[in-house]
């Protein structure tokens, strides 16, 4: 009888651990070709697990070709190439041991002002769990059936209602395309633009935007920003027929594009028969005045594609975003990309629909604004009272989860970064977000403050005082 210690499985599920152990024995020769595996019932009783666990392991082994099933006889080991070292297959890291790919390898930071993160503790997990149980109990076969390629209709209707009520943007559910986060939507738009497209991007700007587009075959032209956003004169002479920008709150500068400049950008799109991709990534987190209306809300020519996600307002792990396509792009999407399946799991779409419809999202945003308004004020006050207060200049627009801090210093950004890393502090610099070398970007930090707890501010200011010391 096969005997394994099921307590040694680490972070693996029971069936996966059992499958790996049997697979290892087959590859090492411990289980011979033609040998019959124990019956599912007998092995389950011997190991103290359920029959379903054994059945799952056997089915996986059969699917991968390690065993074959014979009618009314059981499962038998088949001929495969042997492994030279016993135990190597099992020596795989559990999920807790695997480093995060985006930061691998990365030290444990005492203070991280570069990573943009939301406070997960503020999310109403109990409500989300309750809605999930309701969906699983009430939706039945619907969550197992194929969804429309643009996403669940009820979710698209809920998104339209939210955009209308809180962003002043009127769209039809047919215009909404739901996708697995902003990066996936960038890829879709790149395919709509075509490989010969030239796309203007903001400089300084979020580097991943350019990376995704360029990896999709689109040529990106970084254009400078002035005090009102993307420079129209540079846009006219760039050769671009499309532009990707964030007029409500640009990252990382925090600039807000005023109405006059917005009208100039729309005029460019009309004259060039072009497209503007409006990335409205954190418009919900505005702490002073009314939310800035989206550019698409004043677009009479159908030139603006609007993008947003739930990464900033719920969590980055919520890989769900949406695009609002103007009619001309919507028709292109259906003709060229309509064969794609929706990339967001059905259960998450059903749950988010209820989360929006039943007011949980609205209340969550209200709490988020209150919390981050207070946290932002505490962080700014800590900088103003710090030992280096006379050497820093803060630029912020009362919105979003970051601000700019310019430091008066003779040290280069590289020197400051090296000093910070030596002390376990991670800093982000404005110069990292630009394709151009400009002296005005030097010594300017992009401070992502959302992860700064109030009770940690004294230690944070002490660390920064030592780093900034001349």
C-alpha cells in the first residue's frame, strides 16, 4: 500500500500533494511500469483522506499520462522516462515561498515610499464574503455558463450607473468592455490601433503604459508636459494619431488638465482623425472640491476611449477594469476583437455587480476618502514639522495617493537612493519616470503615502532626516 505523510504537504492541497508524491514514485521507478495503484477507497482509508482527494490525484496523473485507467480494473502505471534524482519533483516551493515576480528579489523595507498600495484593512471583506455566498447560492448555472465577451450585462449596467451618478459620464452598457485590469485593456487598445500606430504618451509618465504598448507593436512617442498637461504644440508635430493621457490627475506629476487644454486636445483629435485614451486611474480619490469631469464627458466627436479600474479603490489584486469605447472604436472592436472571451471570472463579475448595485461600493469610497484625506493631512503635517522641513517643497493637488516632494540638496538622485537603500528605505524619484534628462526633475521624490500609518510617522521622519542630511 502506498504510504505518505499527508502532514508534510506544506501549502499544497491534499490532492495535489498526493498527486506529486505518486508522480515522483513513478518517475523514480519506485512504482514499476504496469503496477496497479490501490483502489481509491482503499488508499483513502489508508491515508485518512477523502475518496475525492484520491480521485482528484488519480485523474490528474491520468490526464498527464503517468497512469492509464482500465475499465473495471483500476489505474496502472505506464512507461515514462525516469527521473535521475529521487525527490527533485517534490522539492517545489509553496506559494508562501515564491517571491513576488514584480519585486524579486527584494529586501524587507523599513520604509517604502515608492510602492503604491491601498490599505486592505479598510475593505469591507465581510460584505464581499456575504455577497459571494449569495451569488454561489442563487446564481447557480449562470456562473458556470459562458459570459458575453464584453462582460456580464448586469455589471456593465451597474458601471454605467456609477459613471453617470458620480462622474457625469453618460454611456450605454453596449459601450463597456470589461477586462482583467488596465494592462489587458492597453493590449486590446494597441490591437485596435494597429502595429503601424504612433502613440503619444506623457513624459514624465507611468512607465508600464509605454512598455505594454511597445511590446504590442505600437511605437510610443514621449511628449513633455507643461503646467497644464500634455503639450499641444508637441502633439501636433509628433506624428501621433493617438494619445494616452490622464487629464484628471496625472501620474506622477499630479497635474490636472484644465478645460481650455482639454478642448485643444479634442480639437487635435478631430483634425487628425485621432483617438485619445483617457486613463482615469484614481479620479475617485479626490479630497477637495468636486470630482474633475472626464474628458469623454465633453467629447462630442466620439474621439475618447475612457479607461478605469477597481485597483485603487478596492485592491490591486482585483484584476478588473473597464473601457468605455466611443461608437467608431466599438465597431472596430467587435469586428477585429469580438472573438475574445471575457478575461474576468464570472463569480467576481456577479459579486461586483451586487457590490455596486446595493451601495456597498459607494459607502466604501466614502470611507476611503475620509481615511486618506486624514492620512494625507497627517503625512503632510509630519513633513512640515520634520527636521528637514526648511529644505523640502511639496506639490500636491488634493487628490490621489501620492504627491511630489522636492529636496534642496547637493546630492544626486543616485546618491540619495544608495543612502536610502543602505538604511532599508525605498524611494521613488521623478527622474525615473522620464525619458528625458531635465535638471528640474532632480531631487524630486514621488511619495506614495497610502502605506504610511500615523503611528509610524515619527520613525519615518527620523529615517528620512538621516538620509537627507548633508
